[in-house]
């Protein structure tokens, strides 16, 4: 195998303990990644002693070959910093990843379509679960690309709802693409790939989930997203790490309000107190972000409300009569109910009430 810049980067990237900051420092000082792998002894003094020791002891050629083989077996694409297709959003990070592995549609990382991250607590309540599904569905219908960390709880619930609504999802994982974590998220990630989504990682193949990986993953979630929505989180939740990255990068941050005596909502309520946008519905959030795909014109009454003017109807009947997807009908009904425009009857039918929109 002859060294190229790409194979050299793959080798350096796979050295345990050699992160984006160290690789960036080496290339800045020595000019090329190939210069580093050909003469690693010249890296002395350029990086921390422990990282230099790991570089010196590594079998760089074997690491490169392992990565090339794993990439081929996984069917992943490789995006290299400085080359076409590499997400420009990552360049705003202090230490951009030197390369990114991608399964699925790489264009979702550079598309002009806006991307919104939906994140939150693993240990979520019934309220959090229902709202994650509501916003995941609504943002998908609004044409947004949903960005997720694929963690248990809010992350998976929101991305699952988006996938169910045939929305595009980008999952950013904190391990190698061949070592997905959590493992129970993989069936969902396979479904999102089938729906045209993408799964990405900055970690080499073979890298398992480590505690330090997730803050690194979080910075990519924030960088990719136009806005970050937190559905439910405590004050000390790891979710706040992503929020801090979003604020540093100048991204918009929204939070879902919750009961003031519910500790599961303490973090999101504090975020709102500190100035985060209030996420009352997918429609209003998209309006705040200047996306009007879900919003009728001011002179147009939603078709669902028009039908309910005539008689009480079940969501299935409303979907059939309006020609609107049933999931979208249920989403609209939920928002109309919160606005006091409809009520749900014990029979499951909806009744029109309150002021016209």
C-alpha cells in the first residue's frame, strides 16, 4: 500500500488517543498527513507526550488497511476535511474532525434544507414521550431534516416519529459505524437509512462507545443544526452539553415547557427562563424559524376545521375526507385542541368549538 493523504489520515485517525486537536496540530506543523506517517519521530514536541508515545508505538500501515477494509465492508462513504462534500458547518468548530464516515445520503450534510436537532432526556416521562413524537412528526411534515444523537428516550422517540412520517433523519453516533451504540437503536437507524436518511460518525471503525466520545458527538449535532430543540431534560442533563455547543456556534435554541414541579422538566424550564425560545408546537417553532410549510395562509381555514364545522368526525374519517395523511391529521388535531378550537369526545370523535382561527 502506498501512502496517500487519505490513507495517512485514516491511519492517524485510528490511533487510540489521537484526537482531532492532535491530528490538526500535526498537519499544521508538518504540512501533510503523509509526512507524519512517514516520519512519526518528528512529531516529538508537537503533541502531548502520551499522544506522541501512542503514535510512535502504532502500526500505522496495519491501522490504515484495517480502516479501508472496514469501510468497504460497511459500505460507508468517507468525507475528508478540505475535500468536496465535507460539511462546511464543521469548519466553525475549534477542532473540526479530520474525516467523517457516513452511511446513507451524504447530501443531507450539505443540503440547503434546514436541519433541526431534537434531543432530550433518556429517562423521559409520558409527557416527554408524547411531545417527542409530536415534534418529530411535525418537523418531518414541515420538510425539516431532523438531527439526533440516537440515544434512548427523547432522541429515539423523535427520530422514530420522523422516520414513520417519511422524514429525513441524520443520526450522529458516538462510536464507530460498525459498533453502533446503543445497539437497540440499530433497527431504527436501518429504517431511517431506507427512508433516505444518514448515520454519521467521526470515530474510526472498531471504536466502541466511551464517555469522552459523546461530548465530541454533541458538537457535531450542534454544528449540523440550524436550531436545537430540547424536549425534556434536568438541569444537570448531558443534553446541556449540546445546548452549550449550540450557543457557542450561534444556533437557535428552543425548549419545551413542562410542569414546574416536575424535575424531568427542570432543565428545559430553566432554559426558557434564561432566554431559550418556547416550543409550543411544531408549527409555531417553524414560524419562528421562517419555515411556513405547515402554516395555512391567514385567509385560509384548515381543511380539518372546515370539516368539523359540519359534524363531529373521527381522525380516520377526517383523513379520508380531507385527503391528508392520518398522522398529520392527528398532529393538527392535537394543536387545535391545545388552542381550544376542538375537543375530543369519549367516542374518539372531535367536536369543533371555540373561536375560528
